[in-house]
C-alpha cells in the first residue's frame, strides 16, 4: 500500500474538518477564525491536489482522489460533531 494514501486520507480529514469549522464560524460572524481557517484550508487542498496531479501516475491518482474524498467525508462528520471554538448549548 502506498504510504501517501494514508497521508491523503488524513489531509482530507484535516481539510474538511477545518472547512466545516470555517463555515460554522462564518455563520456565527466570527471573522478572524473564519479567515484563518479559510487560508489554512486552501493551502491544504491546493497542496494535496497539486501533489496528486504532478507526482502520481494515472492509476494511483484515481485511487488517491478516492482516498482523499473519503477523508473529506470523515472530516465533515468530525467538524459537525466538535464544539471547538463554540459555546456548548
């Protein structure tokens, strides 16, 4: 198994975890946390996509994209379930 696949999965989790928190901060009109998370999310996603496009062959790229998307799905779940930066109800 390609060790990069695990890295892509974790990057997907991180990316969408941060993106989901970003949207939640936007909904609460918390400008600075939303701006910072937007910046970090963009860096993570562009780095991963650039790496997939430039460093993997056609077969491994498709698998890497599927693994990355799976990580994104998990990141959404974690981002919705966390209360980091939010008051508990």
